C-alpha cells in the first residue's frame, strides 16, 4: 500500500513540474487571445462630436440656364479656410455658400477642381474655424465601424453609422480614377462631399456616390479614400488642377481568346488597340497591335493599371515602355505629355 502511495506521489510531482515548465516557457498556450475591442455607442458619439464641427453644408446657385440650385456637404481641412468637397456638388456654380455647424454662413470661392476624381477645393474667410483631423485610410479593414456626416436632402447636419463593407472598389464607372471605400452607412443626396470618419472621429474618406435605383440609400455607398483626397487637395492648392501624365493610347485587356489568337505565351500586359495621332506614344513608335507590358519598369496587368501608371508619370519627362510586337520584345522611350483635362471635351480622352 505504501508503495502505491509512493508511486502516486511521484506521478503527481512529475505532472506538477511539467505543468510549471509549460506555463513558464509557453504561457500563451493557456491564454485566450484577447478579443478585438468592441466599439460602444459612447465611442461613436464621441467620434461624431469630434468630427461634426468641421463638416459644412454647401448651397449652390447654378449658372443662368442651369436647372435649380444644388446642395451638398464639405469638410474644413485647413485653418485658413480650405474646404474639400465633391466636384459634382459645385460644378457649374455661379455662387457657392457654406454653412457651418455653428450657424455661420459665408460665400466660398473655388480654388480648383478635379473631375476625374470628383473632388473640388473651396476657400472661405472666417476666424476660428474647426478643422478635420486626417485619418489613415490605408489602415482601414473590412468590418471597421465608420460614421458618415453630411447634409442629406438639405435637412441639416446628420450622422449615420455603419461599417466598412469593402475596400479598393474599382471599375464602377463613377470616376476615371477609382479606389473607393464601400460602406453601409446611409449616404443620401446631400451627403456628397461630407465626411466618412473612423471610430476616433478622424477623416478617412469623402462620401461621393451611392448605388441606388430609387435615389435613396440602399446600404451601398462609396467614399473617396483620404489618401487619394489628400494627394488631390495638395495638387489643387498648388496648381488649381491635377496635372497627370499621358501618352495617348487606347488598350484592351488580354482575354484568354486574345492570348490564343495572338499566340502569346501569357496574359501579362495590355493590347494597344489604338494610338492617338501625334500623341507621345505615336511619336515613340508605339503601334496598334503591340502588347504593352510595363511602364517605367512597372508591370501592367490591366487598362486601369496602365491609366494609373501613366498618370503618375511626370509630364515632359522621358519614360520607358516595354512592348511585345509579334514575338519580338522591345523597349521604346516616350516623352510623357500632359493628360487632357476632363472638362475639355474636344480633347481625346484616352489612356484609356
């Protein structure tokens, strides 16, 4: 009997020692992963109070002959009175008036506009302006809580809550340059140009469009990410417009059928379907039927990616294009031009 007790005691000692070693060396094995902090109603309320003072209502009186007056929203992004909004809110405006949350009203002047991202920059002259805090749109994740703040239907400042439904939405046919944040926070007419903010009340997007057959919110709204908005803002502040690179080609995606018909080894690149006469690409010797595989050493996989790659190039500077003509690979140097303005319809709108 004593022998059994001795064996039992030794076994317990060994188990206790093993447990101590495991807890010492690998304590995480016995710890539950900390759950992601939930966002409380109080946090969202605080975020709204932080962000709302910098969101303004915009009333627009159209040029003579244009139908009616317009309305929208904007965000004060600078203590000197810079207000960021959507281009379509102020397009064709004869007079623009801004109303702050505190009731002050003032006429705004236009600094610049970029139709291809649907952003515009205004300026107002008032003391003691509240200013939005910028957030990091690149840090957003699907499921993150967001608030949309604006002036829907002209009823006054309104805050709606939702989540980030998707990121990097492209090819929607809304803007030329698209990289939308999708959200289910209610966005209605009049919200355009307002603020999409994170749980800290920081500006992460500019609500711009909704998907709706009726014109009302169906939980599918799109916002321009803050990262893109800041880039455009800086260009508008400096030049009154966004100056982008252009080479003057039309392209198509390389579908499996095209790859087979052209006897290509892969679907990398885009097919040049047309070249604008006299454009930089034409002067460099690019031909319809070429496969454009890279711009300035950066691979191209779609017409949309080509558009972005070329737009990012500095005008009046040389850039290398990597082509495939038949079975022959070749590089050509192109002198990058200035992308024609979207508000000049007589200009060729290609790059696509």
